[in-house]
C-alpha cells in the first residue's frame, strides 16, 4: 500500500528523524506491504501554494517560518478536509488544540520510535479503512486492487490495462464505464485511451503528463481543457504548472 506523506519541518535533523521512523515502521514485520512516499517542505507556504490534494498523512511542526503551523493547518482544512493531520512539535500547549483543525494526534519532540509507532499505526489503519478498491474482470476470474495502488488505466485494442507499481493487470470492460465508477475518486480522463490517478501525477507540461516513475502520457486535444480544469479544481488551486 502506497501512503503519501507530507512533512512540514524546518529543522533538518527533526525531519530526518521522522523519515527514519517511517522507514523503520515499514520494515517491521507485518508492515512489509506499506511504502511511504515522503515530500518535505521547510515552511508552510510552499506546501500550501499551490496545494496538491494527494497526501494521505501530513506531519506538521508548529514553530515554522512565514506562518505558524496552526494557521497553516487552518488553511489546509479549507481546501482538504480528508488528509490525516498529525502535529510534531515541542509546543504541547498549542498542539493540544488540534481538535480545532481536526488533527488526529500530536507528537511531542523529542520523541522515541515507540511513541511515534503507536500514533502512526492509528493513521495507517485509517488509510487502510479509507482505501477503496476496484474489481478487475478477467476472462477466468476477478481481481481486486486498491485504488490508491492504481496509477492509470489504458486501453490497448479491446483490453483494459490497469497499471500499478507492482504489476500490470489486464481486464475487460469499457473505459467510459470505469471512469463513471471512479468519478470523484481522484481519477481524471486525459484522453480516449487513458484514465489517470492524480496522486501519481508528478508534473503536467504542455500536453504531457509525467507520472511517478517517469512514465509520460499524452493529453488528448479534445480532453486538454477539461483535464486541466478538473486537475486544478482537485488541487484546490486555479493554477497548473
């Protein structure tokens, strides 16, 4: 399971400690299926402008340059009410007010891995519960995969190819029907033959989408305006790079 994480922390040593704890968590027995994709920000304005609604978990310090973490969290909640927010701070008197921004929990610095593991487990369990799935109809059976593991769907001839980071699975059906089923789940139609998961989009430049891992996909001429509009809306911003 891919879990996307944003770390907003201006202290490099604290950010590294948090990332090391994430790595240790994913290496523990029972967690081998979990992979954390971490994006770091040293101050909140770069995190929020433009904001990408693609993070499962956000770790937020409170003492930050340009904007304090509580104000950043308030702004975050105006554009993303679903991401899991955890404060990581030495200012416990403010972190305890996390209910105001629907924070899941807070971790007081300096923290041990044991403290971190307990609270991260809660967040990961929520990610598991909220993870939607899709059934892929094949000739002989049906496969179930998580939507958050699905990078994009491609039409090849009369076959649908479901691209994940671990494997490509083929299935039958109509891409139009699949797009209707996945409406509102973060999937965008970028062409007659493609449906992409926005959480795997690294960059959009001109008429080309670069996905996580480097795969490049075209944006069809007749889909271009609608795709960019929907992507901008999903990012909570009217600007697409």
